[in-house]
C-alpha cells in the first residue's frame, strides 16, 4: 500500500482539516467490504461555514491575474502527475474499478487541470462595432462567484477536476460535496491543492452522508451563485428546482441511454472492441457507456458470435489485481438493481446468451452479461443499466435505427460504426445526442465539450467552452468618446 501520504480522514474547510465531528462516515472497499477510512459526517452548519469561507476567499481570488491562477493550476497538475500511482490506488480502493482504469482516470483529472491552467489566460471579451461615433461597445468576462460542485461516485476524481479546474481558473471559489461512497479522492485532491498554493477557502470539501440536507443548503444559499452537478436525471431535476429560488447558474451532466449502432458495412472486429470498451469500462457504471447495441440484421448473428466471445473472456475480480478487467459494483443495491433488470428482461422474452447472475468473486460483483432478442418496450431498454450487461437489438435500415435510437428522453452520448462517409454525416446529424462517437467507443478528453441534450443535461464540461459556465458576460457601453 502506497496511499498513506494522501489519505485524509478530515473534511477541508477554509484551509483547515476538520476532523472533529460527532458522526463519522465509513468508507468501504467494494471489492471485499473492508473499512478503508472514516471521515466526518458533516451537516448544514458546517456547509454554511464552507460557503462563507468560499465567499470570503472569492473576494480576493477574483482579483488575482489570470497568469497567477494559471501558475497555481499548473502546479496542481504537476502534483497530480507526481502522485498518479497513489491516487490510482486510493481510487480503486474506494470505488472498485481496475487499477489500469483508475490510472487513466487520474491522468484525465490531471489533464483537466493542465488544460484549464492554459484556458485561464484566454477568457477573451469582444470589441463590438458601435452604432454611434460617440460610444464604444465591448464585453468582458468575470467569475460567477461561489460554486457548489456535487460529484458522483463512479468517477470520483475526474468529475471534480471537470468542475474545480475551470471554476478556479475563472477566478471562482468552490465548495465540493463528494459522493458518500467516495470522499477520499476529493480530500486527496484538496491536499494537493493546498501544496500547489491554492489559497485557504478557494477550495472546500464537505464530507457527508446527509446528501439531501447538505445539497439543499448548497442549492439555496444566497452566496452560492453556481451549482454544477453530475448524477441522475431525477436528482438533477430536484436540484434545478431548488436553485430556481435564487436563480443560480447551473451545469447538469445527467443520465444517459446511449445507443451503439453497427451498420452492415462496419468493421465487425473494430465494432466489437469499441462496444466492449464502452460498455464494460468501470463495470458498466458510466453515464456515457453503451446501453443499447443496435446491429443491422444482415450481420446480427456474426456480431453476436464474436461479441459473446469477447464478453466471456473478460476477467472479473479485485481492481488491485493487475489482470482484472471488471471490478465490483459500488454496493449491493446496485447489484440487486442490475439483476432485477436482467430477470425482468428474461421474463419479458429476452434470451440469455452469457452471464445473467451474481459473480462468485463477492456480493458486489456481477457476471459480464449478454442479452439478445430484445425489443424497445422492455424495461431494460428504457433504463440506464449502470452495470456489466449488454443488450443487443436487430434493425433493418438507417431510418428505423435513428428513430429507435432517439426514442428516449436522454441525449448524452451515441456511437455508430460504418465506413460510408455519407451515412456518417446523415446519422451523426440526425442523432439527438450531445456527443457522437464515430467508429470510436472512447470519446472523452479535456479538449472537447462533454455534455448532453434533452434530459441529459445543461452546459458543457471541458474544451474552451468549459470556462463559460463559470463566468458572467458583462456588456460595457462607453459614451462621451
């Protein structure tokens, strides 16, 4: 074990490590149920202190130059890179994903800090041609203020980076509420932020099991001017309703039901590899992972045969085992939900091709599963599965599959495999999704805008667009020239 130097059992408020709390939150290793650490289970009063500290820090942090903020963020990036192995081990222990994936997530986190250290210096305004010879018109961008970031357990380090990096680059301060299951990565990032020179109060981490009360405070407190949330669509809607009371700026990265379309001219081996990577990464617990695989009827049997072989070759076990490709689900409730969806699908007429049950590795593991003979009306077709279960559908033609792919309230990510360039354009433009992978199953990086349409969210994370959600655009009209 190498994680001790970044393991914190304290919350982080106003530059101080807060460990005194009547209640403690236990952090459990999902692979074996062992206790990793205990952190303070804070409430509304501590959340208010964090918000007030962030507001005080904002008043001075916003006055720093973009170059000063850039240097601090770049040092933070360097420290994350230097501590990649430690952070990856910590991530695997509290979240469960294979160590190889955890290292990839840590690097993704680091690259967001690198990217926004550079974008901090590029928040340009505009000089607008005036309608009068005596006026000059221009715009400037200013930080929005105190940001509340509510982050999920499935990517407990990169989701923080997507919010904290642009917020701090813009000149904002931030209060982070990490998921109850995975607070340790957030605290480790705060420890590195402290080392990097982020001033007291600019970043705060509130650990809690009372997500409802703490979340309510973050969403309604008048000093909070922006809420960024990654999680389910249902919770996102509640947060949006709460923020409406003070008309806060919001970013919402919500649920998905990603279609993965394989046309009959696709490279089947490439499509199988892309689907496996997309579907089974993090044991299927990702918002953009493949949820419905549509295969053109003329190649359906060939695809299923090859895909089944790939699914059955996946190795399940503890994420610390170098050979593991699929780790545990986050908790037993998640296993039960996935198993219920599979059971219902089989009762509704789906066929079980592989898996379909709990895995002997432990109570939080589920077999890599493959279901066929499905239709769009089954419950599993409409749900975000969030587990290692593939559902494969047959389709006849382009128009049909586009209509079926769009027949969902979600619109986060979609994928298509074809070698027809005309079809690439037609289908990509017709799919009602914020992101489309074309002959590629892994689409996320810090340089591109991440986000969805319809009930999958508002706003974009990453890319140069990622700064906009943390800044206000101000118009200046200068007269008497």
